[in-house]
C-alpha cells in the first residue's frame, strides 16, 4: 500500500471582485485534478516550470492550503476530514522542508528554541532533559556542532540554515518529508551537500520524500519516480531513468531538450525544442489538453476539445504514464512536430493567486523562457 | 565535509563562525540592534536629550532653586517690564513674579507624566485591537478595522478637545484624550505588520509542525511584528508631549492654573509676547528639545532594527 495516496486533488483560489460586497468571479486553478501514489521509502520528484502549481500541490497535500476537492490519504487515513485538533496531532507524521531557509526559520528563535518547539508541542517524551538530548542528536544528524544551540538563524550560512530546517523537519520522526525546492536557494557547491545529506538521512531513517523542484538534474539524481507538472496537472510520470531516457509527452520532451549536454559535439548537433508563447493563465486554462496551445505535435482533432487522462503506456516501460492522446503515434514517429504560432496569453491580475504561485524564480533551463528566438528549432 | 562547512564558513556567510563564537556571547537580534544604536551619533544625541529630560523630571526639587508657585518676586515686576536673566533668576521672572527656570524644570515632570501615561494607555488599547484583528483576520479584522477607521476619521486635536471637554478639566482627561488619538495608529500598524508576517514561511513551517494557532500568534507572529510598534512608541511619546502642550495652550489641562506646564507657560507668554518674547521661547525650546530627543531615538531605532542593515 502506498504511504501517500492523493486522488483528484483540486486547489482553486477564488478571484474576488467588488468593493463592499465581494463576489467570486472566477478561480485560479492552481492544482486541477492530481492523483499521486507514493510508496514508503521512495523519493518522488515533482518538476515543472514556475507557476505550474507544484508548490501549491505540496502545500495542499500537507493541508497548509485547504484543497477545494479531492482526498489525501496518509498511511490509509484521510487527513482532509480531520478536525483541526486531530490534524495537529497527525502533522508529526509528515514534515516540510522549505525553499528559503532564512524565511522559514523565525529570526527571533535560537536553534535550541526552534528545535525544541515541535518536541514540546507534541509532548515528546523525556521532559526538558530529553528534549535537550534530542536537540543535540538532531544537530549531530544534520552535521552541525552542538555548540550552535544558542545561536540565531542570521548567524548561519545558507547551507547551514537549510540543515537546521532539515533538523527541524526530522525532530518528530516523520515518515514523509515534502521538500519544496530544498536546494534552489543555495549555492551550487552547497546544493550537492544538502542533497547528499537528504539521501543519507533517507537511508538512515527510511524516510519517504516528495521533492518539488524545477532543476531537472537535482530531481533525476534523487528520485525514483518523477512526475512532470504543467498548468495544474500531471502530464507524465515515470521511473526516473525511463523518463529521462525516453520522454513521451511533448512538454517533457521540450523540458528534457533544454537540459544542456556536457559534450560539445553532442551539444552542437542535438535538436532542441523551443516552446513558443507563455504559460497560459491558470485562471483561464485552455480547453482540452492544457498544453495544446504550445504543443509542436498538436493535432486537428481531440487535442483542443478532450482533456487527456494520465494513462499507462505499457509498451514502453512498466509504470510509465502519460497524458497525451497521441503519445504512441509520436513515439512511433507517425506524427512530426510543426511550427507553433505563439498564442496571446490573456493576462489576468489574478494570475498571482494567494499562496505560492512563484513568479520570479529561475526557469527550467533556457528553453522555456518567454520571448526566446522564434523558430529556432 | 559537513563539519568543514561549519568551520570554514561560506563566502558571504557570517565569516569565520565558530572560531570567533567561542569568545563572543551568542548575539540575539536585539543585542545587535543595540550595538548599532550606540554607534549612531543621532541616537546618542537623542538618548542624551531624553536622559537629561527624565533626570530633570525626577530630580526637579533638587535642581530647581525655588518653588514653581512661589511668587515672592512680584514686587520686581512692573507692567511691560519683566526682569531678564540674572544670577538669582537664571531665566528671569514671569509677570506673576515667579522664577521661570524653576517652572521650566518642574514642567518637565508634567510633560513626561502626560507623555508616558497617554502613550501607555493608547499603546495598550491599540495593540489589543491590532492583535485581535491581526490574529483572527476575516470578519473580526473587518469589524475592528472599520471601528479604527471611524476613530481615525475624526481629526486628532479636535477629538482630544472634545474628550477633554466631556470629561472636564483635569490631567486625566488630557491623558485619555491623547491616548484615544493614538489608539488607531498602533492598531493599524500592528495589524498590518501581523498580516504580513502571517504569510511568512516560518509561520507555515510552524503550522506544518503542528504548533497551535495561539502559540503561533503569540510566540512567532507577534514578536516579529513588534519592532515598528516600539519605534512608533518613541515617536508617539514625542508627539504626546507636543499634543499635551497644544491642549494646555488651548486651555485644556490640569485644574490648577498655577501648576507649571510648558504649554500653559506658552499661553501665558502670549500676552507679553512683545515686551518679553523670551518667556515664550524658553518653554517652546523645552518642548522642542524633549520631542526632538524622542524623535531622534525613534528614528535611529527604526534604522537599527531594519532588517536591511542586518548581517
């Protein structure tokens, strides 16, 4: 049985209008019908460009944002139906590691205080002596010396702060850790250290990870299964090696082709898919396949009318799922890519919904940046 | 590998961390801010002004050469002729034959008392409303903030006059009047700051750890929202002193007309402004210096606590 089971999860942020009496005029569909099955002890990678809803999905699973529809089962227990009090007790089973370690640590809390807080809140056994011992244990686990207990977050470097964030997440012995861009705010040299720490901790405490990231290399390195998200939905999901070797969905193909190859000969000759236009507004997503407005393989029928479901393509590899009507034909080479004229994206102010649709973070390598050279394929 | 990172530190990080740390006590944000504060000459000037002001208020009987209400020098006063500074009377004698220097010294007591009490009343009420609105949000926020908006829509001085007039001529009513004017300032400030902090990642982290709502508000959100309130407090103290003087100038102050008060001294000096302008300048200067002291400290505090300067 999976540790985490998510069914048809939807997070729609209402768009309100009106000065005195507010009425809902629409919704930003940040997450729009996502299913997840995550097995215990594995790492699940979630990739996608800025604004695709991957952070919102992570937070909705943790019930930090209330989902509008769907179910989330942790270890068989439906957590969305729990009362606030019961929910607080369940929270010890899953924890979150945040992107910006400075922002996720209270600047006024010393290390001791920030690590003791969850222990006290959940009445961790051992009293204050036991808590003090646990704090030192946690620091040791993440590779920080005991002497830092009386120091404050601003006295640490970025990598050290992220270690503190990880130590805090581990405090209550959770089964599942959702890491939302755990390394993207860190220097490249520190990224590897933190990722290796995460891997080491996984083996040591048999943790299950959901790693949300836009860095394809990071996700590939750490994940067993990878899901690609586009505009609130998962478009492809496969075992990590399969996905990187043979992407099926046109969007995934474009993503992968944006990853530079460290071989100048290959790099010069390989074909790259440059997507045209911008990510459509999640307040007004395209009908049918969400990707059809930018898809170089778009066909005349079905693509713009019928939303493809995530289905398994057994002929490729077990567990390789894709949400594309024409995945087989594309794979077989029956359909060839064509030019795409960028469609005007309707810009609504509501595109920056409440919460976590990041607007400024770095993009998935170069290929997805809006305004790239036209027709550069 | 990981230990190396701790010892060596990273470029841009808080340099050689552990080596220095052994000698240095752990520095909280507050201590660092204090450190920055004492190195700012503006803050030092402000603190000196405030200290003088407070010491004078406390030790007024020891400093003042005469009683502020003693009018034994009435015989030296003739209409249009008021004795100026002399060895016995440093700042001269007022039209009622009282020693001006002694009155200025005792006036500090009154100003400080009004300032501190009205600030405390206004801040406590404002902070309570702000916490209510900022912690609950939703309709509680709407109701509280509309109430505060109503308070804010009435001009401050006018409101104070109305309160003082309603409650009668007494020091208490002056303090309440000034306090009431300050309530919306604190309420709005704290509420806005708390709403901002509520969306911060560390609040999200605390929620994901299963920390209770009230603990998040009182242990995390409130302490992190308090800095601007402290700054506003010092600035408000300056304003309260000026407002108290303004109310006294308009005739709204304690019931005893002979009590030494800078604002009332200004009013009295008005009548003799052409023949003895200095009688207006002394209390005016006292008000300005006291208010300046608090303003300087307030502004330097704002700078010292600003996270932009934090490193």
